[in-house]
């Protein structure tokens, strides 16, 4: 009935039907037992990295407010309406209650449910206390129309660093907020959460599509900027038995996509600002997933260029990401069934790449 101890949905449907006929299953399980083998298609919006920045009193950096306000307004205009919204982390810049509350005030304008992911900028001031008070647990899972969603806090690090000899919680926050910081510490999901994930996934059929939401990439791209998760391979191993797995993440503020084994990866744009690609800094081409066609910044002197948000279609368990880039060309990165990985619908072929524009 099961493969490697893991349930297959088809087996359950057979067994479930017999049990349901006997009237011995709770209602929710009966519904699942009779579920169609195909996942129902649906869409959701994906907003990330607003970095709401407090100045003083009631003043916040207006540019970052506007990025989030615009994403919320455009999401509310989507038709058909998305089933829910994912927020990919880094609501705040320095994790203060004022920043998180102000960001949540703006996000409160969204219609429908929002599922939140923890970012390091939300976490390292009070170790997620205020975030959790406002939003609930830092990791959790839920099911929607035949898809299993898992939300992880992937920005944890070694206890010795977290509880190190900091002069103040803000000193720790400032260290983690910096890129390329030799005194920083790598992100990880950690043993406790991985044990939870293992138990969570044991309840899921291996042909159920899985979507994992994290803040850092659950893959290793560039350690210096924490475009990296230290225990990525261990998390990928837990996801290996499943047929269709997608990881959606924030943090990198740029278009990235990749395929590792059975797992498709997609990054979100920030509503606040775009990061350059690490290879432009490290001068090593390896610091970008090979599949990724980089974003094209039309105007490097315009700070809103290459910011944006995304809407996501979940089609028979695979995902296509529509990048909404108000001041740049829109992009669509979709799973290509024939090739078995995500591709940019218009620009994957080198002959169709957008040349980098310059303004000199
Ligand atoms: Fe960020
Ligand atoms: Fe981040």
C-alpha cells in the first residue's frame, strides 16, 4: 500500500472508499478519500521584502511604504481573485514593533487570507516575539485544494551566535542586516524544525504536490550574502519522496529559478529594492543558478526599477510565476513539463534575451 513507508493517494482512495462505505471515517478524511487524483488549479499572490523603515514618530521611509502599498492595491485588483496571499518575509528593516505594525497595517488592506513567512529583518531584534504575537507560529503547514503548503522559518542560525555577547538586541539585528558580513552567521532551518517537517510530511501522500515557503533559498547560491541555507541538503532530502515540489522564497530581491532533483525553486522580487546579482560582486559566474536568466535592470539609477511582486498559478501541481515589475518588463517563469524544470517563457532561449540597457 505504501512506497518506502509513505502513503500513495491512489492506495488511500481504494482503501478509503471501502472504509467510507462502512461509515467509519470522519468527514474531512472522507472528502480526501474521494478527491480527484488531479489537483484543482488555483492562483495566489506572492508579495515579499517590503523592509518598512521607521524614521521617527509616525515617519517611515516613503519609498518602501509606496512599494508595498502598490503591491497590495494591484493584488486587490486581480481577476479572478487569488485564493490567498503569501508574504515572503522582511516586513521590517530592523524588526521593531513600529515597523512590523506599520507593515501589517498596509498589508491589512489585502482582501482574503495572508500566510506569512519570517524574514531575518523581522526576527533578529526580539527573536520573532512581536511577529509571533501578531501573526502566530513561525512554522506551520496547511492544505489547499489538494496541495500541501509548508511554511518554514529558514533564517535561524547557531545558538552560540544568536545568544552571543551582543551589547544589545539591536546590535545583533544590525549584524544580521548586513550583506557580506564576516561577523554574520549562515541561515538554517535547524534540527528542531527539520524533525517537525519530517513528522508533518509523513502525513502527506507522495503524489500530493508540495509547496514550501521559506525566506532564504533552500539551496546554496552565495554564502556571503546568505543567499544560502546551511542545512539545505537535509531539507531537500526530506522533500525527495514527493513527485511535485516547489520552493518559493524571498530574501534575494531578484529573479532566480532553479531545479534540483524533484524540487523547483522560484525567488520573489522585493517591493523595496532590487539586489544586484552576487556574481557582479564576487566576480564568479557560479553564484547564480545555471537555469536563471537574470533580471534586466532598465535603469540602474532608478531605485524602483526591478522591484515588484508576483502572482502565481498552480496548474496540475506545477507553478508558474508572473513577475509584476511596474517599472520594468514583466516576466513569466513556468514549469516546462517536457524539460522537467522552470523556464522563462520568453527569454530562456539565448537568442531571445533582453540586452542590458545602459544610460550613458
Ligand atoms: Fe529582504
Ligand atoms: Fe532577508
